C-alpha cells in the first residue's frame, strides 16, 4: 500500500548503515548526505482575529477600525461590526501568527488612543 506522508513527517526514509565507516582507509568521511528529492511544503498555523462587543465603543468607530486595519469595504466593515454587536464576537480576518499579532496590537493601540474600550483578540484556528 502506498504511504502518504503526513504534515511534518520527514520524507526521507532511514538509510542502511553506511559501509564506508571512518578509518576504513578509503580516505572518505563515512558521512552520507541524503538529498531530498520530493519538495515539501508546510502550511503555517493560522489565527482568527476577533473583535469583541462592548457597550461603549461607537459603531462608527468600529466600522472605521475594520476598514482601516482589515482592509474591508465600508459595506463589509458594517456587516462585521453589526455581527459583533449582535453576537458578542466576530471575525475580521485570518492571518499567520505575526500578522495576527500585529493587527491585534494596532487595533488595541488605536482604541486606547481614542479612549474606547474596544477589545481585539486572536485565536488559533
Ligand atoms: N455595542 C456597541 C454600541 O452599541 C457597538 C460595538 C460594535 C462595539 C462592535 C464594539 O466590537 C464592537 N455602540
């Protein structure tokens, strides 16, 4: 049966003991280099960036935040804001770890600067 390697498994198989052992007089190191022939890609871990509802942040401010930091149209930003307002939490985007962390920091700094209690968090997918 054909073996399908899973994410993170090495694609090289164990190699039999090397017959060119060190000190056997052939002048070579006895160290083999195994060249990977099959290209492997690994998917990065992804994180959702979420906005949390509160009673004080103005709706227009939240729409502006979603437009500015998540590159959404006014229509999409309004949909996201209303979803958060009605459900308590909502997704603004999905990013790799460092990008998600940057978005959270940017939103939290911007909210604090404008003295709104808006909360933004990230969650591993
Ligand atoms: N609930 C807020 C209000 O009624 C609006 C709001 C929406 C606040 C989304 C935060 O993430 C939020 N003014």
